[in-house]
C-alpha cells in the first residue's frame, strides 16, 4: 500500500514537471512567433513608407514647348511624393505649381497641374508620367484652348 502511494506521488510530480516544461516550451514558441510577426510587420511598414514607388523622387530635364509656331526650351524639375499621389513642378521662379494624381491607366500616372499663386506662365493641364528605363517619360497635355504640348524623358536627381 505504501509503495503504491509513493508511486502515485512520484507520477504526480513527474506529470507536474512535464506539464510545467510543456507550458514553458509553448510559451517560448508563442513569444518567438509573435516577435517574428512584429519584425516582419516593422520591415514591411518601413519599406512601404520610406522608399515609395517607381515614380517617387526628384526628376529634371529639358522640355521643348511648341507655342504659336515657335519652339521654346525650358528646364523642368518635377518632384513626386512617396505616396505618388501628388508632387510639384517648376519651370522657373515665376512658373511653378503642384501636381495632383487624377488617374492611372496604361502604365501612365496622370497628374493635374495647378499653377502656384503668383505664377505668370500658361500652366494647367495634365502631366502623364511613366517610367522609361532609368528615366521618367513626361508627356504634357495642355488645357483646352491652349496650343502647346511637350514630351521628354527626365532623369532622376541624385541626393
């Protein structure tokens, strides 16, 4: 009888130790899994918000605008925000404005140009942007009633 009780006590202790060990293993596995998920989410979030899309960044180049039979060459600087939903453009100190994403179709992002306050140039229209290798192809469609168009490939500004 005494031997049976001793065996029962030993088996109870053994079961408690096994249960305790099993719980620690489970807790460790769950904490490792949660930590892994947190790290993956942090990396994804950081890459999504910092790098932006293929159009993101500052682009520069020259455009030839044909107006009234004459062609004028202007330096253009475009900035596309990381979200690719907007940005800005600048031709000169008196000719600049903002970009607002209107639509995306056939690989082109269509941005509506809005003149900045105090700009003295003809502006407004739609800038159609598409990546072209390392460059950015920019085709400008003017507002109805204006008679000039332009198309060029811009290069990314370093830094």
